[in-house]
């Protein structure tokens, strides 16, 4: 799987958030609560959707499928001047990301993450950085379709 590196500037995002774990995955519930509100959001910057995760400091060092994290369903906006009721704001900090293009159904995504964290990352010259992880769901994203495409963004920094 090919990887490219992107240094992004801070992004303003708006959407909905739920706490969940891998064992108690509430992703479908999150997106069902967000999508009806999507068209009420003003100053949207682009058409991409963001599926974003905020993990605790020890999430990956003491991995447990029961460990909770924040998961967000978001869109990027130009500003926070007119955020609709029921929508929360999120500032994605600037930084370096390893970006993987995944082609295939969302149901097979666990294999990709196993490769990234179990094979690619340990062999690379990078370590995880403590910033949000996210997926960009663009025009080619089709959920469980075999032709679906999404970008997986992993926050990284040079190993010391």
C-alpha cells in the first residue's frame, strides 16, 4: 500500500461526536445523527466528509478493544460564525500526516489498519503523533462498495 506525506495547516471542522470503542462501535449511529443536519451548515469548505478519531494518550500502547475514544462526523468550514444548533465545532491542529489511499468496502477496513499499525509504522522512520486520526470520505466513497475509495490520515512525527 502506497503512502504519501502531507503537512496540513489547521482546519476548522463542524459536526457531531460520540464516545465509543471498537467493541461498542457506534459509527452508524453517529453518521445517522449527523447527515440530516449537514445541509444546515453554512460556509462549508469543499464536499468532503471527515470521519475523525481522538484517542487517549495510552490508547495504542495499552490497546484494548473496550477502550473508548471520541469519534466525529464532520465537514470543513471557512469559519465558526454561524454554527447551527446541535452541531459542535472542532479545530484540527496543523501537522504531518501519513496518508494511505484505501480502495474497497468499509467492512474490510480493519485489515488496512492492522497493516498500518502492525507492519508499516514499526518499519518506518515515523512514530505516532498525539493528534487526531481521520479519514477523508470524498466523491469516490461508497461505504461497503468494492469500488469505494477513502484516504486514511495517520498523524506522524520523525522517530527520535
